């Protein structure tokens, strides 16, 4: 079933982007390292991470960035486009251990969220600006960012 296309007229300043839930696991860290080529031992080696003072292995920052890109692209639909995107890594997130080969242990779930901060028409583009972030299980924003998207207009 096709998802309904979000249009410029459908959004209002102050409204929220639909939340995207994510779970980071140690298995995901291995997969992300292989896919991205980021084999920094902070993401998979307990002893190395402990020696660096992180408190344990940490989730890749670039993986959290990818979650935020998914948050935005899922929300804007097939005819929407991302014009600007940025994020910062402000906090460490610790992946869940694996309980079985295919299931993570109980633990933290991350929420990717956003709020619309501005909308305007500029050079014929219908722009929507947002604050976006990854929030940990304690409600802390560990990966804040921003996005500007171009949405189709219903009229014209």
C-alpha cells in the first residue's frame, strides 16, 4: 500500500515529525562496521572502549545520523526532497547486547524525533525547516540536528 504524500499545506510550524523508534545492538554495530568500513574498536571491543573512558562500546555516530535521515525521508514521502541536513554527536549511546543469535537483550530504545520550526516559499521551492534529534531512553538528546526539506504543493 502506497504511503500518502506529505504536502507543504499539510504541515504547520510547531507540529511534530512522526517519531521513529530504533534499537541499537552489538550485532548491528558489526553489520554497520562492515557496511561503512568504520572499524574503530570503540564500537565493538569492550577492553579498548574501557581504556578510552567511554564506559563501554558505543553506537556509531554515523548510524545515528542514518536514523535521522530515515526519520526525515520516511516523513516527507517519495516526492519530497532533502535540501539541507546536519547533526552533531553530543552523547554516547550504548548498544544492547544480544540475548540470542537473532534477538537483542532487553534495554534501551532510541527515539528519533523532530519539530517543524519554519516554513516558507523561496525561489519557487516550498521549504520546511525542522529541528531533529535522537533521544535516548532517559529522554536526553544525544544527537541533535536540523533538516530543510522541499515538499510538493497541493496547488500549482
